[in-house]
């Protein structure tokens, strides 16, 4: 699984909430999902930056493998 897969799943949940396809309680969790999307991207950018500073090859955004 790659980071883009996680963000896609979170974005799909957000779209369902916007369309009213989720119960109210689940829709309230969208704020948490949006925060997770933001944190995921920020963390990935930090990892890429660290790899580049160490002279390593960095993955493209969304391609960081999290199952290794």
C-alpha cells in the first residue's frame, strides 16, 4: 500500500459525506479524515526532504511505500 492509496480512501469518504451518503455521526468524522489527509501529505514531504538531504533517491509524492 502506498500513501496515495490512503489519501484516495480518505478523499472518497469525504466525497460520500459531502453527498449526504453517510450517516450524520460518520459525516462528523470527516474533520478527522481531512486532518489525516493533511498529516499524511506533510509527513510524506518530510520523508522526501530527509531522503534528499541524505543523498538518497526520493519517491515521488504518493509513491512512498508504507508496507515495507
